[in-house]
C-alpha cells in the first residue's frame, strides 16, 4: 500500500507526463512477494528507451534482492 500512496504524491507529475506521451501508470503484481507495485509512465518510457519490451516482474525491493543474490552467486562460483 505504501507504493500507492507514493503514486498519489507524484500524481500531478504523472498526469502531466500522460498528456505528453499518452501512457498511464500501470499496477503490476510482483512475482516474488505478491505485492502490487506501480509501473509509472516515465518508467515505461525508460524501459522502451533501453529496449526492454516486457513489463517488470518484480517490485523495486525484490528486484534489488534478486540482483544482489545473482551477484553473490556469480562471486562465489569463481
């Protein structure tokens, strides 16, 4: 729920962004923790710019944990 509150706080910025590019913030569910998170219009632009055409699967917290776990497994395998 904290992320929904954060979205309301940035709502004006997102509304302005929506007018510029026609995208709307999307609510997604994290595959790791099951919590709902917001895929903002600006994040959608960033993903497209980087060539990522799939929506994120994980919330920010789980993405960081997953990335750290992947890095640790690479370091221990050397």
